């Protein structure tokens, strides 16, 4: 079965620090990859997604992610975090061969940014 | 933001009572989804719909049923609520269900089963 692992449960950073959140998936075929963000008390919003082409994907609010097929990874990065980036971040995978439209989510990583 | 509303936004109920949650969209998207979000589990798919009266089970469908009689409405029913169904429920939509598509999420319903 497909699965998504987010290894960091809670990350605490100071403003201006660099961020990298790990995401690994278990599926050997073609995948579509997503990062969603959930600000406190709000619904999930798409940060960025990858389905083909350049493995370095740029999203909103200065976030980017790199798809490394050989490592089954899709890590999220931001060079300099702000207090407003405090949120929970979810990696999700939609694998070809799986149910149509069925996103598999990781358990999420909470990011706390100290001002 | 995508035009998705969920009702009610908060509900407290007792074990054994039926509960229906409603998701309403104004985007005319074909696919609609119900997820539950629990600490330490992320989001898990309960049921989804790929058209009027067309639904299928997700990962955690036991104890839940769904119905879609109109394109814009997708109902999630807990026939007899249990404490293990205390959760935050999110509805999502996507236009055609293509795997590359973004799913757009509603604001969520917090359900507490006592």
C-alpha cells in the first residue's frame, strides 16, 4: 500500500532560520506530489505540487520543494521563515495505479516560528 | 478560495445518535471527498463521489455512509455515532478527479461525540 512519511512531528525555529521538512513516500511508479499548509483554525491550502518536468517546484509564499525520485522524497524548503509561517504542513501523494483522486497524506509536521 | 461550505461547523452529540454533515460547493466540480483529521494521523479519506449518485469507499469508511443527490451537495452520515468518530471532518472538491489536480478543502466541521 502507498504511504507517506513525514519524519518531523514538530519543528521549532526562530525567524529568519532556514526550513526543510522531510517527506518520503513508498511507491515505485509515477506519482503526483503535493504540499498543503493548514494555518491555525483554518482549512488546508495548497502550497505547491509536482507532477512532471523540473523537479524543483516553486510555490506560494517563498516555499519550494525538490522531487528526488531515487530517494522517493519531496522535501519542502524555505530559506528564511517568518512568524506567519507557523502552521501545520502536510505532504500528500496521488500515485498512478491507486484510486482515482485518492490523496494519501502524511501525518503532518507542526512548525512553530518564534519571533 | 474555492466555494465550499460545510455545515454545521461545530457539533456535539451523544453516542448512538445519528449525525449528518453537509458539504456544499458552488464550483460545479465533479469530484467531492470526505476526510477526517485526527492528531497523529493526518487526513484520511472516508468516502468520495465522482458524480451524482456515484460514490466509493475510502480508507476509513466503516461506520459512515454518504449520499450525493445533487452535484453541489455531498452528505456524510454517521448512522450511530461513537466516541471514536470524534474528529474534524473536511470536505474537498476537485474538478475531474485527475491525479494531477489540486483538491480544494472546505473549512471543516468539528464533531464531538460524548
